[in-house]
C-alpha cells in the first residue's frame, strides 16, 4: 500500500509513543491514585497537543527536502486535519466514559488508572483496524463509498437520537461479561482481580477498563473512516489517530466538569460526520480541498460549542 512512512519514520513514531506513554505511566505511578484537578488536566492536555504539533512540524521538516515543500505542506495539513477530526470525535467518547464511571461508581482516585489502560488497549485495536481499512481501500476502491455512506448514516442517526441517554445496563457486551465472569460487588483498590476461596474474581475496575477499550473501538468505527476521507496513507491515519487518543485521558478530566455546558456539541459532531461522509461519496466527482474541509470541521465544532453556551439546555437549571 502507498505510504510516505519509511521504516525510519515508523520506528521513530513508535519510540516517541512508547516514551510518551512511559512518562505518563511513571508520572501517574509517582503521584499515586489521586483525583485529577482541572489545573493538572489542563497542563497534561496542553502537553499532548504541543507534542502532536511538534510531531507535525517534524514531519513537515523531514519531508521538506525529500518530497518537496508543497507536498510536505500538503501532508502536514492532512495530519493536522485528521488530528482535529479525531480529537473532535473523541469528545463524544468522553460523554460515554462519564456515564460508565457514573454507572459503575468508579472512585475519582481510580479514574485515571482506568483511562490509561483503556487507552493503551484502544491504540492497539485502532492500529489493527487502520491497517485492515487501508488494505481494503488499496484492493477495493469502492469500500470508500461504503465508509462514506456509513458516516452519513451515523451522523443522521446521531442527530435523530440527540438528547437521549443510552441505557448502559442493557448493553449486550456488559451482560455478556457478567454472565461469563465472576464479578465482585465492591472495588478492591487498584486491583483488577482477587482470589477468594480458590476462585479468581474480577473487580468492577476490570469491567470498566474492558468497556472503555471496546467503547473506544466502537467509536473508532466512525472516526477511522472519517479520516480516510482526508487521506488513505496509513502512516498519516495512524499517527493522527494515536496522537488524538493519547490526549484523551487529560481531555476527559478537563471536560468532565463542563460536559453539561456543551449539550449541543452532539449536533456539531453529527454535522462533521455527515460532511466527511458526503466528501467521501463525491470524491471521484468533486475533490474538496483539505483546507476547506478543515474549515468546515472547525466551524461546525465551534458553532455548536458557542451555541451550547448561549442556549441553555431544556429543563436545565436556567429554566427553573
């Protein structure tokens, strides 16, 4: 499959991600289980964004002399657009994570541990999905039309169900786990399993980690086709995805207290999915420039966030 990624670039990216994750884990372990405050979340979130921008600048610099300044600029813009799309769609994950933590009553001091392990699992599963998707597109160009139609359908469905909270208790995956694994009723610190009377029991913390990892992959089924509308280069698709997911833990704690303030964000995310799906469907007839696509995505997200602040939610405290 065609890609700008050389063996050296793949190795450099892998080392960078492993080092970043190691630093994240070491920092988390050194501080011990604790409730993440807004200031800490803001600093970490800014750090992940800066790391992604540095990687993008390094990518442009490395490609500048190898493929020419214009093409290097185009690739860098593809990465940034893909990163923005994935980052925006990842916000939807956060709302589901909030409901999972509420449903399982995850103690605040354990939430970051759950997120980091869930995110590591999600990165591995996303990488598999991306390479499978890239291989399919390489062999069967018409798969792009399926991806596009799926994104439009998902966006319309998101608009239709906006405002409805999913019933986590009836989730098929959760019910499957409960039927096949012995689950304790209480948390046991940071442990995922315990042994009692010769039987291995799984704690609710283990269930939440599994649910977060699988939930992220389910959302990836929407977001990964979205970035294939921007580029079919697996290196750009994977790197932009991974950098967006790496900052998800910090972004969660940053937005956790503000989730209700952005009640209209779902409409912006749905618009992004519909637009990108349509872009993919008409790609062979009319090519929408990357810069224009970036503008539409930023505008849709920005308008929905501003509207959330200006328009109070129905039945909210502003209406009392």
